C-alpha cells in the first residue's frame, strides 16, 4: 500500500498535514498553516523537493 497525506484543521484553526507510510505510521508532520491552500502548497513542496533531498548526519 502506498503512503498518503492526511490534511485537517487543528483545534486552533490551523491547517496541518501528516505523511503516513503504507503501514499507517506517521513519518512526517507539518507546521500549522493559516489556509488550506498554504497547507496544500506545503504538501506539494515535499513532493517536489524530497525525492532528491540530501541526507546529512549531524554530529555532536
């Protein structure tokens, strides 16, 4: 089963989304957005930019 984005309005009135893996586990959570259009733009940004995103290990 493929992953999916879930979009909703939180208790404070902000739009948010979760990216869920095929097994239903949440693998990414958005910030709050003032409008649905902005939240959808956030989803589109992840779709566009994540396939080639670099993995950087941060050492302490």
